């Protein structure tokens, strides 16, 4: 959703007579978050299949959750940056997306705790 909101705003907001999506910095932000969100989606899907096949091994799920939470937070951050000051107002959905992305860390545990679970699994396999 953050990628869509960022892209929609970037194509409709104009600066110097052209959409801000035409500026390389904005396009790169959108490309980065779109790629990260797509990668996280694929990893989560793969981890769900692995967890369904072997429920006692949750390391892959912890890694997927870490990647998804991080991608969501970064996508929301970048979408908010694309919106500029308007991103902080309730006039645009990106404000809510940014708050929700922050809540993921509170609900699922901080990224550091997830990273620790992934590291323990990696060290146990060494």
C-alpha cells in the first residue's frame, strides 16, 4: 500500500512543471521500496510453505518476518518522504500506513529480537 500511495502521489504532484516521479531521486525511492516489498512477499510465501511442511522449525519464518517488518517500515518511511510535509497530515493515507508500520515492531517484537532468533538458528547450524 505504501508503494502505491507513494507512486500515486509522485505521479500527481508537480514541481517545476512536471510530476515529481520524473525526478531520479523519487524514482529510485519508488524502485527500492517496490523491490524490497516484492522480495519480502516472496520470502514470506516461501517461509509459510516451509513452516506448513515442518512446523517445528520456525527459523525461516522468523527471518521472513524480520524481512517483512523491515520492508514495511522502510516503504512507509520512503512513501512519507515522497509526500513531504503532507505525509504527516491525515489528508493522505500514508500517514496511517507509517503509524501502522511502526506498530508492527511493537506487535511482532523489535527487529533486533527477530534478528537474534535468526542469528541463533544460523549459529546452531554452523
